[in-house]
C-alpha cells in the first residue's frame, strides 16, 4: 500500500522469501501468558518473539531451526478498547478443526496424552486411526483450540520426499 504521497514505504526487513511461503496460523487468545505457557509445555514449540503495542500483546511460537520454510503460531491478545474484532464471536479450532504436530514415536503420543490428562486438557485419548491419519491424541489449549499429536501420519515423510525430488 502506498503512503499519502504515493510512494511505497521503505521495507522494515532486509531479508524476504524467494517466493510465496505459508508462514503462520494466528489465534486470538484470552490470556497470552497462559497460552504461551501451554504451548511451550505441551508442544515442541518455543517462544520466538513477543511484543506489545497499542493494539495488545503478540507472540510468535515455532521452531527456530527452519529459516528457509518457517511456520509460526501467532498469538494475539487484543486490548478490549482496541480489539478490531471485539464484536465478533471468539472462534476456536474445534471440534475437528485443529493444529497438527507430528511426533517421532507412539510413545511420544502416549506421553503427550498423559501430560494432557494430568493437565486436564486431554480431548481424545491415543487412538489408532486408519491411514494416513496414524496414531493420534488430541489436547485442547486454554482457549479451547484442538491440537492433534500424531505418529506415522506421513506429513513429514511426504514433504521430505517432495523436497528431495525437487532438490
């Protein structure tokens, strides 16, 4: 978007992707501290960035090891007086809509489910589903969003195979 004088503003960052990239999913949250704590406890994501401005609080969670194809979970807790969505219902990813995390073993799914059960957020116990779904459990975050933890789902395998074929 051009500024009032018709000129494009200078970019904020010096580095940009070489092409279009899927970079994030954003969730509107009620308590950003509780949500950051939940995701850094129950998932392999870590806090990458946190900010506050006139609109509210923001945080980026993800993996710091994939700079060429980052995928970030953006959390936003707006201030009531500046919330651009204050008149909209608070949407959640549920009952089937969910975020998905592929784990390295069935035991990791079982351990995640046990932590979720202990924390009162286990929504679906470990279950063997038909291919390509695999062995999964589901937890709910503090806002009620569903997070699936899977083993042998094949998302990583397919992405890696396609990358090797293209590379």
